[in-house]
């Protein structure tokens, strides 16, 4: 909407310019002779050529009406478009009695079917910047004695069925505005101004009404200047209220109130324009805010719905961050409850950020989410956009496992399962998929004790198929007593090489995984070895030698690897282990079993690997006594040998 207000300011300048022409026309009176003076006065004020191709008609009466047909105004010399403005009709009704005091009061000024071209050059200069216009705009001052052109005041200003294009000379971006109806009303220059706009900004439907301070107060720079606007944007309620101040190169928006839908935000904002780029500073607060209350262009929403779903988990759609190079920023936002489009919410949200030279630094990101707390830091360098460099640090504690699964689209009945997540990742690219494909760093997730209710019957969910293959007790026990899960992903160029850094333990078994997670192709290939706790009775046919979990992230397959070699099994661990969780400490990262040979300890990188070393030693000294020896003996007993 920043461009929208900038366009309105430029439109105001054009209206003032045309009013000067109207004042000259009325003062000259003879409609056959005053076309020349109008053109010359506009030429002197702007350096542009004004043409009235359809002639001028003056209808006399108590409120004389002046009509100019087929009006054009030339553009800046550097513009590719020859005309800055064309209008089918320009109408002005003038109060008769003030003319006796050489004061021109325009009761109603109207542009009918105008086409207006607004643009900036590569240096940011606008084609609406007229050197002599600021002086002319002071026309509200008393007329000099004997002057040929006195002051003028405007009652109503209206534009109907108009079109405006705004082109940014730096970026080439074009904004289009369709004006169905634009009106401004003030009884006189000392009275408050009311306004209304109906139309579209690009694909966004806008219907706004507003109240402003007197025009005289604005021209004389008597701050603060009150602004209140309310209405609808794409059918959603929207409002803005503030006290405007301008001090040198600083534009301040104090007592700022922003509303959208059912959400409201308060605070203050300022724009500094004395640097190489404008700098925005802000401090905003909201008791509650819903992202769904933001209005998005209707065409963009329709296109998003119609677009074919991506086959990837991480979106290929590029994120346009190049605009972050066009301005600097510094500020903070605090929100009591932030509602997400999917119905979930974040509480006690607080964000601080700085943006300088295209480098975004967010040192504080914190929120209550998924039953716990999330702290984060983010850095985004877009100076070489579109190949933006991203660095993310996350430290989440006391998360609820059930809430995490629901957020991932998996519903499970469970109790407990407090979870911690730590991430330290850097990446580069222009889309989430490119960032995932180039990621380097570490991600660690640790889940504490939980009771998971086992579902009845089989499902086609990959996670259910995997758990059924790994855990033979899942089909007979009503619940699984989970004691820990560790997922540690060492990422290098988008690939996580897993060497027993994924593991889980229940009160009856443990499991360790090795393999790869490739975020470049979004595929995984993991070998998972179940390990039965010592003393747990179970028939051998119920225990898988090795479970393979492989395929695309979206639909991996589960299989039993009957040809697993002894070396593979030995590397993953013995079929029976003695470890188990005994004491739960203050931090889940320290909650894994004290047994250095237990799966969770090994996954965390804290295990001694003694069981693996022993297995390797046994392989070289006496090949039959491998980690699979226990399985072989049990099979022998089962077959009667």
C-alpha cells in the first residue's frame, strides 16, 4: 500500500496544477482568448505542454461551470511515454461571489476518464516532480492586491473511471490502479477533509473512506496531522489511524493503529529518507493477530489454488527477497496470540530485527508453541539475490510430541513425550527446496518418555508400517512404553549421513538406524536394526533381522531385509542389549540411558561403541560368533537342532 499512498500524493499535485489552469480560465473570462494563457502558465510552472484539443466551454450562472474536453499534459523528457495525463473531460464549478474578491473557490472539480502515467527514473526521481509546483501550491494564501491570479480553494474533488499506472524505474515493477470513484470533500481550506476511494490496486479490490485534517494545516506543516482510513481490502475489513509528522527527512506515524479483519495492532513507525535508501523504524504490539486477516490479491490466491501440487516436501516456488535491498529497517513486534492459517497458534511472540544493505538480522525470535518454548535467530543475506544466504539457529524445549505429530498431519493417541529440538543450519538459494538441498549443519531432536496407544489393525501410513516392522510387540500390546527417541542429522550439502545417529528405545526393545537422508532428491535409505532387551521373552520369527526404510520422503516403502550381512548387523548392534533409561534429568538432551552402549546414547554421540568393537573383534577371532549368533542358535532350537 506504500505505492498506493505515493500515487495519491502525485495525483494531488496534478489536481493542483489543473486548478491553476481553471483559475486562469475564469479570470480571463473570454473563452476564445484564454487557452493561450493557460498553456503558458502550465509551461512556466512545469516545463510541460498542456493541450486542450476539444475546446473549452464556460457555462455562466450563480455557479459557473467550466468544461475542458480532450485534455493532455506532456510527460518528463526522460520518459518513454509522451503524455503524463490524458482526460476525456475536466469539469470545474466555481463560486461566483468570491470572484469579486479575486478569490477562486472551486465548488467541484472533476476528472472524467483520465489516464495517468506515473513513473520514476533510474535515480528515483518522479515524473510528477515539477520545479515550480511547490510555490504554486501555496495558493491558499491571500491574493496580492491587484494581482492577475488570486488564491483559490477547493470544495469537492472527484475522479471517475480513471486508470493510473506506476512504474518503478529501478526495478521495472509496474503497479496499476483502476479508479472507479475517488472523491475528496472539504467545506474550505480550514475544515477537515473527507475522502472515498473505490477501485483496484493491481488485483486487489479496495474500498476505503477516510477523514483527514484541514488542507491548510497540511500546507502550513502544522503537526501532527490526523489521518483515519477505514474500509475493505479484498472483502476484508481494514483500517489505519495515525498522527502524521514531518520533521526534516523524517516522516513519523505516531499513535499508529492498524486493523485487518478481527486483528488490530498499535504502535509507532517512522521513515527516514536522508540515506542511500529509506529506513523504516517501528515498534508494534498486538494482543492477538491472525495471518488469515491479511488480504492477498484475488488472482494470486486463485492461481495458487489452481497450481498443480508439488511432488516435493520443500516448495520449489522462489521467494522474492530482492526487495529487501531497497530499504533498511529496525524494529520489533510483540503479539500475544498469533493465529496461523491452519488453525494453530503461537503465543507470546516477540521478534526483533535489523536490515542494513540487504542483510537481515533477526537476533530474537521467540514464542510459546506446540506446548513448549521456541527460541531462534535468523540471518538472511540478499545482497546477492536471488542466491540468498540463510543461517538459522533454533532451540526448542518442552514441546509436546502429540502436537508435533498433529502439525505433521499424523494423529496419535499418546501421553507424555516432551521433546527438545536444536538446529544450527546454513544454506543458500532462492526457494525452500534450494535451501534444503544446500543445507549444512546439525539438527538434533530428543523425545522423552511417552505412552503411545497402539492402533488396532494395519494402516497404509508409512510410519505405522515402519513401527510395525521394527516393533514386534506393537501388534500384541495395547500400548508402547516409549523411553527415548533421538534423531541427529549431520547435514553436508543437503545430505544427512546417518551412522547410528537415529535411535529409539522402549521398555522392551531398542532400534538403531544408519543410512542417508538426501534433501536434494528428497529420498531416504535407512537400515534399522531392532534390539531386544535382555530378559524379554519373544519367539525369533517375530523379530526382523534388518528393516529397510527407503524411497521418497512423501511415500517411503518398508521392507524386511532377509539377506542382511553379518557385518551390517554387527555395525548396527547386537540383537540383545542390556541398556535402558533409568533416570530422567532436567534436560531431555541428558535423558538418554547412562549405558554407553544403549541406542539413544550412541545416537547422541555419547556412547563408547564398546558393543560394536566387541562385535568386530569377535568377527575376526571367531567368525561364527557374530552379533547374529544368538539369532542362529534360536533358529537352531526352533528347527529342533
